[in-house]
């Protein structure tokens, strides 16, 4: 301790083999901490809906979610779990709260799909629900399900029953660069359905009265057709 720096010899320097056990222990602890975090279940909250998803899945699918759920940002984003740790402490689960305005079913289907339940997507027949799923993908920069979602949307049929809804969905999706192609196809399908069905003044009047709450959209459809 009283030696000057110039007096130190090789014998005074710590040997690599002496440092390795300590380094290995610290590295093992770090790996354990990372493994625990990856296996941790995050509670995705949307309205009254709750979906538990592994952190490893969320981190892989979305850099946005990975950042939001980093330890720095989630000190207060936890809820108490009914389980307890071996020490008797109440376990706390980190949460991801979906912004208001999204259908809870959209969150359930999207995050269920990421967990491997891709069959959930196949039974959707509501264009607005698919729009919400695409909105969540855009918001969180989730790309892996996009091809399947867009293909499914393109296969769905447009009729006079859903014409107004589909037209509005296509119009909103056209504002997002990634969805412009499918939006263009949806609006094209709407024009074809309208032209094939609105073939008389009586049918046009009925169409207007049936959708008077969406009169601006009805006018736009008629104008384009």
C-alpha cells in the first residue's frame, strides 16, 4: 500500500487466473438476470382485456415495446400479483397499457398471434377490427404479422352491408405508407360493389337513408362511382 507506482513489479499485479473466478461469477449472475427478464410475463392491458406475454416475445417483435418496458421506464408501471416470492414478498408484474381508442379484441388477437395463436386471425370478418390490429402494429412497429393480416384483409368480401365501413377503413389506412396498397384495393373494391348495386334512383335513395349518419362518406362513395 505504501509503494509508489514506479516501485511496483510484476509480482504486485493481479494474475488473470485469480480474476477469472470473480469474473465468471459476475457473468453468470448477469446471464441469470437476463434469463429471468426474458421469461417474465408482461401484462398487456387494453380496456377490460388482459393478455400475458413473455418479455422475450415482446422484445423480439417490437423495439418500441422493448424500450418502454426497460427497467429505467417501468419503475411505477407494475401491478401486484396474488403470488408471493419464496421470501414472502408480494410479486409485481410489469404492464404495458394500450392507448385508449383501440378495440380490446384487437389487442387480444394481435398479442395472441405473437404468442403463436395465428388461428385467431383467420376468423376475423370485421374490417374495423383488422384496422385496429394494423394500427397497433404501426404504433408499436410490429412487422411480423403484417403480411398475414394484409393478405387476410384482401381476401375478405365487400358487400352493400359493409360498403361504408370498408370505404372508411380504406381511406384511413391510405394515410399510412405501409398500408397504401391494400387501402387502394379496398377503395377499388368499394367502387365496384357500388357501381354493381346502385343502379337506380330508388336504390341510391335507400342507400343514402340507410347510412344517413355517415352522409359524408356516402356522398364521397357516390361521387367516386
